[in-house]
């Protein structure tokens, strides 16, 4: 049974139930394994040891800007100019949070790369299918016809603090909260993202899939040599990765390349949306930073109330 209660000094309600239980379990598991995260000095690196906190912060865009077509990496001078332009634009247009919220790692290009996409070679998303283009046009028209949102379920999952694309799956860099903690056991790996404080538990015990559709899909993992492979299907139509639908098929590969780096690569396939699969690759870098609670109330009660009140004011105007 879900129980709502108020915290002294706070007006918004909080919820105690299954999610809180899971979070307590994850927190206990992280504390219990903290002692094995740091290997003794001089010890050989275990490539399957992914434990610890890692960051995937970078300014590198998902897709290669058209102005850099055919150029995989920028010169130092081009990279500096790109960083300056991007920082100035985000300072003027980012409505989520101010510069004091931004992750310092997102202020620079990673290895001066022009895109996170590595396949196709042009660093761009594949062409949409005709069906996907028609659906996108219909959704855009429906939003225009509907006008300001008056129903909370019309709002995106990130507006309601339920799910953020940066946490995944798959993980993608954002302007803040780019830290992730891995806890690996014999039977499972816990992927604990700072954004929205989601904990994805990936079984490694060879179990069969349930077939139950979930917002984060159904993930199963296995080791391919020194690479952790996670395959996720059974998404719902409530979540989307760059326009994907519930037929999204995701494969993530995590390979420990040295003491301070994990290579993270994922491939997305959705034949009803894109004309071909596409792949992204970037490093996760070891960090001593702590993961802090992203204290956005589940449902984003206060902000959603303001959004809906503003919509009603707009609609009441002649």
C-alpha cells in the first residue's frame, strides 16, 4: 500500500512505498560493497571490476553539426571556438537551471570529437522511415491543436520528474547529473544514475525474460569476455529515445579499458523508426565526486501545478 506523508518544513507530499524500499536496498548494497571498490596499490586490474562512480559528462553533441560534415575531430582552435559559442548559447537559452548547476565536464569537448555517434560514419542519425515521419508530423499537429497543456499526462516524463533521457537506458550526457555508480555482483549489476536517482538492476543469472513492458525496458546482461553486454527490449510507448517506439532494441557494451576508464558503447535498432541501426560510443571516467540526491519530487508537484495554472490563464484570455 502506498502511503503519503509530509516532511516538516516542506509543503509537498512525499511517497513511501515500493520505490523507497528499492532505493534503501540499493543504498545498502552500495555501502556494503564500498570496501571492494578501491583495489590495493599495485594490484592487477580486473577487467570485470566496474564498481565505483563514473562520469560521462561532455559537451560533444550526439549528432555531428552540418558545418563539420566529414570531420571526426576538430583542431584545438576550432574546438575552443565551438566551446565558447556553445557555452554562450546555453547560458542564454537553458531554462532548466543556471550555470551554477552545470557539470564542469560539459563545458568542454571530449577529445575534440564532433559527435558521439560513431555509426553511421557521418555522425548523424539514420533517415526516418516514412511511417515514423508521418507519426512525428501527426504528433506535432496534435500539440498545436491541443494548445497549452491542461492535463498532467500531456506533460513529458522529464517535466514530471519520472524519467530523464540522460539516465537512460541508454545513458546520454546532459548539462548536469552525469554521474553513475556501478555495483557488480555474481548475479546482477546495479546501475545507479544520479539523474532522477534511478537504479536499474540488470540480472546476470541467465534467467528468461518476463515479457512485461516497462518504462526502462527489460534488461538482461551477460559477460562476453571482459565486456559486460546488456540487451534491453520490452519498452513501453511512454518512453522514447530520439523518436523510438516500444519496438526499440538496445544493446549496451561496457569494457574496462584501464584503471580510470570504461568504454561505453550502445547500438539502437528500431526498424519502424529508422532506416538502419545506429551506434554511440564515449568513455566513462572514474571520479571521486559523490552522487547527490536529485531531490525532484516524483511527479514534480510544485512545478506541474504552476504549469497547469499558467495554461489555464492562457486559455482564459480572449
